[in-house]
C-alpha cells in the first residue's frame, strides 16, 4: 500500500507487512503511528525509514522519546515480511 500523509489518518488496513518512510516523519509521532500498522494481529512486519544526515538529530530524539530500537536495515529484510 502506498499512501500520502492525509490518507493514512484513520486508515485501518489488515495484513500490512511493510511500511516505508521515504521522508523522515515530522512530527516523530507519525513514525510510531505509521509503523504500528505493521505486524498486527500476530503477524510479522518491518518498518523501513530512510534517514539523511540532517535527520540524525531527530532520529536520536525519536529513539530516546519512544524507547525504540532502530537499527540499520539487515540484508535479510525479506525474512521479516
């Protein structure tokens, strides 16, 4: 599924296994909201976030604020889908 920001609000799509954040979500709460759509109902899921050097301070803030582990993308990302 591909959607713009305004469409994502209130959308409840079952069986979403991957969310790709092409632009760093601002506010960072959007990251949590969008990423929550993956791996629901006992399924596996992955959220991919593209980060530029300018985004790194906001990424660190996101990690600290929400106590989330955000690691580099593994080579075997297909195993998580």
